């Protein structure tokens, strides 16, 4: 698609509405009824004649991740107004994983990513807004917001709502993952009920998203590395009022993009996606990035699947010592300079494409020219002294995973595992067995029928993996699933195994005792069965019927694609005949 021409000049504010979507609701005598609704909300004639900027947030009272977004949105709106735009605030849903985790509610989590993107698209289309500033806090809302931006292709700026501050428990920093692991410790008799109660009351002390390099902070790093967010905007904790200054700058920045005619698809290129994957790998980020980056690419019409992400992971040094595999929180990263420090170190070492354009109108290299790696700290290491020579996340392939699988190896010492399968057809059964201490050392726990279609919804398994770790079994067993893992998961846990069990993938053919071999050095995931035996079992396999035969989860299961391509639900940018921005 040809790059759009910059907007023509106009005396009042430098922007001509002839090229903007809002002309359909604000220009001409036939739009008098439409304008009457805008007057009803207190807008002036001048404000109606200015570009209309959607300010989308995921504000709600469901969890701390999003509770501060309403405040930040007001600062964004001020920035838009100062730059002669007219902000129109609206909200969308979220499903917050920390509360949805470990029960049927988690089936709604990944589905919410699509609903978020769709609802933003529909709001923007229905009201003909000219630009978008999106604020998001928890895991699926970040990629959902970015997917909407590149789908619509109006000038857009993303802003993260900010991390939570770490809690303090018995003299150390803690996050919500410590609470999940505390459940396992309590079940194993290694933590008292009193200590578990104290831990749950102090682990999450304020507003903000989960405090390690879990999925929310991973995708926040992506927003800066990919160029959709202002440099440094991902860093400050949600409770810091300094975030409001970034919010106001984001509002002004989107108006600058309107004047330049610079759109998300000019920014989110193949090289920008590679930059994003590089920063994920270098920070030991969440395996969910291998689901969300392909989904964002799909909106543009770029092929960038799990294997493309894994290729980047394999070549990237792991330099940021962040939880859950490392020692530090997202707040610690902010205190030494934030994501720009990681980006600058990777730029200097030649791992990033510095010529990628960003929402500042400048390149990634230009944005970070003055940044330096601080001395006297070990949160982010120099590339020459990396924690490991390859990224903290590894892609796998083999006769159990022709469509791929993924594992987070950041902080792990042992990268190979061989053991007998212990098979479960849902997470609840596996969690019950873990809590009852029925899992044996050396086993490979298999949780299947939890994929995008089979779940439906591709649940995360943090409750199970954290309980294992809390019992001291985290390094003594492995776990594979066609579902997902939280960014907070640690241990030998392989997710996104495809093809999934629900469509007859090999993971659905496994039996207790089958020998599974995991080799994260070579990137392999195999079962020691012959092709003939797998073929024989496949002939005997019968599809399972899940319990969601109507509603949103049923509809999702009918349309969702495989995890290797991002678990997307529509044809994407390649199938477009036009985009919203060009109406």
C-alpha cells in the first residue's frame, strides 16, 4: 500500500479535513444532524472543525492493571487539545489474568484480545475518528490495542499504563507470582497459612500491571522497540504522576503524526517487528510475545510467525536480569533508565535496525542517540557480558510440534529433559494432581485440549506451574501444553504446542508413559514413537466436544487459527481492499 501524502495546510491549525475520516460527520450541510450530537456534548464549532482523536483506554475496576488509566487519559486529552485536536474518550473491556488464572475464567483471556481490537475498530469506524491514542494496562489489552492501531491505520500512539511497584515480604521484593508460588509452598507444608495471608496482602501494593518481565511489561517494551510508543513512556510505575507528562506528550504526538501523515503501517514494518522480538529476547520476556507479535504483523499483512520470532530469539543475547528468571523488577529497570537503556545497548551492538521510523517522526537510532548504559548497576548488562549468548526464549519443533512450540529458558541451568508423559486433558485435573503431590520427579506433565480452538481460548497455566515451583518441583519435572503460559511462569514449561489436540495434533495422541524428549539447545520437542505408531493412534483418535456450544467462546472457536500464526480470527491485512483510514 502506497504511503499516504501529508495533509495539506490550513490556516487555523495546519490540518485540512478533506483527507480525514471525520469529514463524514462534521463537514457540509447534510451533516447538521451529526453535528447536533457533538454540540449536545458541549463541543464548540472550532472543536468540531478540528481533527477528532479517539482516546481509548481499558479503564475498569476489575484489577490494579487498569485502574490508573482514566487519570492518564485526562492528560492525553489535554495534550491533544493543546495541539489543536478534539479528544473523544472511550473505553473497552479487559480480562485480567491475575484474577482469571487457574479456573474457567482464563478461557476468556486471549479471546478478550480480539474483542478489544474489534471494539476499538468499531468505535473508530462508527464515529469516524481521525487518530487514536490507546492506553492499556494488562496482558491482552496491550497487543489488542496495537492490533487495532495497525488495522485502522490512522495516526496512532500507544501508551502503557505502567507497572505496579514491588511488594515487600520478609525483607525482599515480591510480585503476584510469589503469591501463586506461595500456594504451592503452603500445599507442600513449606509456608504457613499466616505467612501466605501476609504475602497476599503485601504483594500488590498499588495500581499497575504485574511487576516482573511478565506479559504486560514485555509488550510495553515491544511498544517502544516497535516504535508505536514514545521513548521511555513504558517505564514509570502506574502510581507515579510522572506518567501524566508522558500521557500529555502522547496526545501532542498524535497530532504531530496527523500533520505528517505518518501512520502505523509506516512504522510497523518487518524490521520493526524484528526489533520488537529482539528486545523481548534480550529482556527474558514472556513467551506470549510469540503469539502477539504474529497477530500484530497479521493486521498489517506481514508474515511473521512463531518461527520468525524464534529465529530472532536464537540470535539475541540475554542482557536484562529481570523476574521471573532473574532478580529485578520492572521498577528496577525504570530506575536505571528504562527500555531506552536496553535499546541503546542493542543498537550499539548491531542487534537492532536503527533506521526504523517511530511515532516521534524520527528513527529508533535518532531517538536513542543521547542514551548511555549506566555504570554501577547490573540490571542491564553490556552485550559483551550477557547473561547468556542467546535469548531468554527458545522456539522448538519436532514430531510433537510440527507447527512449533516455545519455552522460556531465562534463568534456567538445564536445557534438556527426557521423561515419561503424565497426561491430563484439562488444567484443573493437572492442578489437582499437583496439589495432592501425585506428580513424580522426572515426569513430563502433558496438559492438552487447552489450545485456541480446543479450550477454547488457550488458557495460561500459571496456577499449575507456580504450584510446582512452590513445592520445589520446578526443576524436577517438565510440562508441555497446547495452551499458554503466563509471563510469570518459570521452569521447563513448553507452550503453544501445535497442531493442538483438538484437531488431532500429536499431543492429543500421547499416552501415560510415552517418553518425551525436550532439547532447548537444539530446539527440539519429540516423543519416542515411530511414525507408524503415531499414524495408528491418529486413526483411532476421535474429536472431543467442549462445553462451550454458544456465546463468545463458541464463536471464537469457529474462527480462531493456530498459535503459530498468532491465534488470529480474521484474514488480516493481506485480504484487504481498503483500510479505514482511507474512507
